[in-house]
């Protein structure tokens, strides 16, 4: 089992802090190849050369908040053809954890999400996670397997055999499938900033409807489960 993980909103106190993980239901190597192929095809677009956002895309790979529409639309279309499940944990920074530093909040979210996923996939021998490089969390990522395992055992209330957790740190361009969760988190972030609107006339609401079927759970530190496959919003 392989997961891609990333965070959103860090360094931007006006935005919700989000942690996401994506589990690809098909051959992840095949998905990686399709994403890389799209990147190569789009990078060759001569009409976009010199456009700052396009040059940033060519240098760093897909990034939801900065990609020009000529890049974001084809990538969003590709996402529709990939079978994946996403897990998204959010905080609007108004909870009891608001007094924590951003680093502490992210560490808590990583430990909690991976602890929950270790329990979810407890019958596996190994759970491999690719996380985006983050200098602030560099040391923490080394300790994360131990901390997430401890969190899972504390939640269950008893010791049990759990998958061996393997963490790999990579840049976006080294693991381009990570952009799937990046794009999904941007949609969730915009929806939260639109005050959780359920009004179909609002484009942000419609965008959330597009991605909600892919989310196994959307969990808020303030409000608990917002949406799940068993209890979707729409």
C-alpha cells in the first residue's frame, strides 16, 4: 500500500491548515507515468513560454494554487480518470489547537491521520507514505513512524500488530502524483474559506461536489467528520 501526503495553508494564517493523503486504487507506477507524460506534453506548449506561472510549473511540476488554467484544466481532467481515495484533515485554526504553533499543529495532524490509517489498514504488512519535503518538519518525519504507531495504539487502547510505516520525503517534481492531493486540498480550502457553502449557485460548492466522491473522509479538528463515503454532504 502506498500513500501520497501533503499539507496546505502552512505559512498562510488566513487560510485553513489542511493535511491530505491519497491512496491510488490502481497501479501507482502506471499513474505516475500518466502524470509525468501529461507534464512533459504540457511543458512543451510553446504558446505559454515566458508566462511566469507556466515557467514555475516547468521548473517544479504541478501546483494547484499557481498553475495556469492551460495546465490545471488538463490535470483536473486526468484526475477524473484515476481511481483513488483521499483522506483530508483540516483545522480552521479556531480550535483548542489554535494556541499551538503551526509546526505543532501539523505534527499533531500527521500523527493523528497516519495513526488512523495504520488502524484502517491494520491487516497490511507495510504502509508506505511519500510526503512532500518540508525543512521545518525534516526531523519530525524521521520520528513519524514511531509517533503515529504510538498514536494508533493509544486510540485503540491496546497493543496490536500494525503495518510497518515507511516514510519517504520527496519534492513535488520527484513524485508528481502528489499533485492529486494538492489539487483536492485547494478545492477544500476554498470551500472552507467560503464558509462551508452548500449553495449550488456558488462555484466553490460545485467544485467540492466534483471531488467529494473521492474523499473517504473529510475531518475537521473543530467539527469532527464533515463528509465521508457513508455520509456525504451532497
